[in-house]
């Protein structure tokens, strides 16, 4: 029989060594970052510049993002290449508008799927060897 305390200890020891796979960036209607958890990359160097200048994809969809309502379903964009500073990865993007005490903001969830794509590419390459 497995001891519950043993499971908790091994699980809690496992979590800290896992690489970060998601970042959350909140920005206002002008495109300026309000908050970021900086788990994939540091957004500090973007302060004072709208996201559209750094990420052309955001520029393409910005009007659509502004038209979102907090009650709308989030927008989902799978398999997008993202390169910023020293970060480079294949990601899924989810955008949602939220209400907060300072007004509405847009939240951008970035899910890093790079490990999945590297594994998929490796398996595909092996098929053609």
C-alpha cells in the first residue's frame, strides 16, 4: 500500500524542476502591458511601448481584441511561433477580455508547446530515415 505522505512528497519535489510552460500578460486598450508573470520571458524591456511594436501578430488582431466583451468566448490561436529576446518557441495563444477595478483589460495566455513539437518533429524525422 502506498503511503499518502510519500505521494505528496514525491509530487511536491517534482513540480519545482518542471520548466515553465505558460505566461500570462495583461494589457490595456492602448496595448501597454499592465501586468505579466514573466514566466517564459521578461516583458520589462517592453514597458513604455505597445505590444503591437514587438509582436506583429498582435498588431494584426488588435482591432478584434478590442471588440471582445468580457462575456465572449476567448480567442484561440494554436501553433504560433513566438520569438522574443532569448525566448523562441511554438505556442498556443488565448486572448480574453476581463473586467477589473481599473477598467477592462485583455489577458494573453501563452502556452509553450515547444517540447511537444520537438518530440513530434523527431518522431517524424525517424520515419523518413
